[in-house]
C-alpha cells in the first residue's frame, strides 16, 4: 500500500479536525469564497474547509488519499444535505484525471504539503487552476516554536529514520522552496505572496485531553509510538509532548486553546499574454 495513504488512514484525523472547526471557517471567510466559485480542496481531510466553502455556495470538489477521511467527509456532507460538494479518493501526486484550468481556487490546507512529490503538487495545482485563478496552500513552518511544527519535529526526532530521498513536509513552510517549486511550474516569484497566519486548536478539556487525541487518533503520532513500542523512550516522548502543549496553552478553566503559526501561500496563476 502507498505508505502515505497508510499513514493517514491510521487513527481518525477527524478527532483533531474537530478542535479546529472555527479556524477553518474563518480561513474560508478570508479567502473570499463566493457562490458558484469552482474550488478544488486538495487533501481535504474530513471536509474541514470543503464544507464551509460549500455552505457559502461554492461548487466544491474535495480529494483526499485516506479512504476513512473521504468517508467521514461524505458523511458530514450528507448530514448537512449539501448538494454542491463532492468528495472523492485521490492522490495529490497524480491529479491527471482532472482537466486543465478547471478551478477558480485550488486550496490545500496542511494537506498537499504531506504528499511526497512537491514538484508534482506544484505543477498539478497550477495546471488545475484557471488563468487568473488562485492556488492557496497552508503549510506548517519547520522549527516554528508553535505546537504543530514542534509535534512534527518530535516525531522526526523519535521516529524511525526516514527512507532515502525523503523530503520533509515542512520544507513547504520555507519561502525559498515555495518560490523554487512553483517556479518549476512556470509561476514567476511576483505572482506568489506568502504571509504568516494562525490556526487555533480549541478543546473543552485540559492539555492532557489534547495529548490523548494526538496519541490515539493522529496517524503520524500513532506510527512513531508503534515503532517505539512501550518503554522509557515512549514515556519520555509523551512527557515532552504534554510539556509542549501545556507551554503553548492559552486556555484557562481547564480548557485548551493553542494558536499555531503557519505559512499562507497564495499563487496567482497568470493570464496568457495578449
Ligand atoms: C493534517 S490533515 C489536513 C486535512 C484538511 N485539509 C484540514 O485542514 O483539516 C492532512 C491530510 O492530507 C491528506 N493527504 C496526505 N497525503 C496526501 C496525498 N498524497 N494526496 C491526497 N491527500 C493527502 C491526508 O489524508 C489528510 O487528510
């Protein structure tokens, strides 16, 4: 099986996505999604941004590699009775079954950054956006002190050595890489804007409850603990994760609120000259 698919089908990412619903909604407001807009939500998870875009009247296609998350997104779509959003299984590394210039907006929040094929992602997303359209990515930033980047760093530190040629997902959080990758897809640097943005994790429970969600439901964390097995190193990793979440917590009264920084990338796909 595709290791990336296997990784994300572990656990149940929805449990973590539920802590970020408000944030996804606010991002969609910021994107200026309007009725009738054609949108591809690439690596859409359980529909975190696909549903809010559809509620605002966009015509949305959600694509994700994880079968369980596709099913979760489809169930959420059905529960709301939305008819303008379709969710299908697919791989950001091979979008060849979708026609060129099909979307006003191609969005991938903390999604396509995890596909092990950055140039295919850059070329594929640019090909699918119409001239004058946008590609928008949200990418965690390597070495950022806020929680998600630090969780990913800890997984790298305690996890098994990556396979040869592995490109870290957070390489998408470095501006020079973004320019390089989209440059190879024919996008000039002046068509790319990058800015820091913030995502919030909110939980009606203490930091230890957020830790439990990571440990029991988040594929990349589950995989590292499976490889470690029980023992002092696993205990140490759990303790470091809890200390990190407690340090980053802005909530009070036994609640958890984490603000996490990411790189918001907007590519404006040029119109053909003439
Ligand atoms: C951190 S989750 C983010 C999900 C969603 N975009 C959100 O904001 O909640 C990462 C998502 O990327 C998906 N993913 C990872 N690699 C992928 C690939 N190669 N093609 C499509 N989806 C992929 C995973 O299945 C997972 O749903």
